[in-house]
C-alpha cells in the first residue's frame, strides 16, 4: 500500500511539472486534506495555471458549502488567482464549465503583454499608492516590461527595489492581475535596481581646483 501511495504521489508531481494548466480535484465531503494542501503549495511553487474542481458539491447542505469555501480561503490564500468550479462528476453538474475555464487559464498564462500597457498600469498603481520611504528616500519604480510567460513574469526597474516590502509587492501583483484580467494564472514580479556608475569612485580634481584647495588650506592654517 505504501509503495502504491508513494508511486501515485511521484506521478502526480511529474504530471504537474509537465502541465500548462493543472486541475486540482477536491472531495467536498472530505474537505481539504494535508496532501491536498501540499499539492496546492507545489502547484503554486511551480507557477502553474490552476483550476480547482470541488467534486460532490451537490451533496452538501448550504452551511456545509459555506464552511468549505471558508476553509479553502483560510488554508489556501496563496491560490487566490485560481478559478474554482463546483461540480458533480456522477451527475455531470458543472463539469461542462471546466474546459472553458481551463482554456481561459491557459490563455492568461501564455498571454503576451505589451510594454506600453505595463508601464501605464505601473504608473497608475504608483500614483494611487506610493511606495514607502527607505532612510528618507522614496523607492522609485521607473518602468516595466514582460520577462516571461507561463506564468506571466513582469520585470520592474527602479531604485532601492530590494527594500520594497512584501505588502507592496502583493499590491502590485493584484493591480496587474485585475487590470489585465489574468484569471487562473499566478503573476510573478521581478525587480531590478539600476546600478550607480559613480558608486565607489572619487571625483578627480582639475588643476584649478587643486590650486584653489591648496590656497584654502594655507588660509585656514594662517588663521590658526
């Protein structure tokens, strides 16, 4: 039994690795188990588009449905991007909605995002909610472009981006996802801070500046 269980888990992980869109099937009567939560975490880590299919939904009472939805939101907050379908495999209820959602998630995950559109969204997001100050200086986010697909990767350039708090990163993810209508796929951000070409370099004085500094030093010494 243990060998079969281990083999099943390995094949599941391999299927997730090879997939563009994952359908995670949950048993509504059993609720969210530890293995379900572990698989959900692995799916999110791999950046896969996701449709959650909650099976045997028609057999639940109204309060049981509310409790299950609350459980999913509480235990899987990192899957807020996923589409949830409530189905009954036995009776076919809701099953027809699965493939349109799968196609929609795939389209969102592989969508090409234009640089002007990303920059416009970034500008509006920053205007609505400024990044915080770090040691008295405002973090500046200058421009954005797409860095990859499946999942969508948005690269944002600026200064002091390494000090950007997680809360602001989540804010930007939610803004991009909402404006671009990227349903069913995670959105990843990568931040790059431009290097200062003059960092660590001392300005070389001109001969005139050297003479002026020498006169200033002599003047100070005479005053003593």
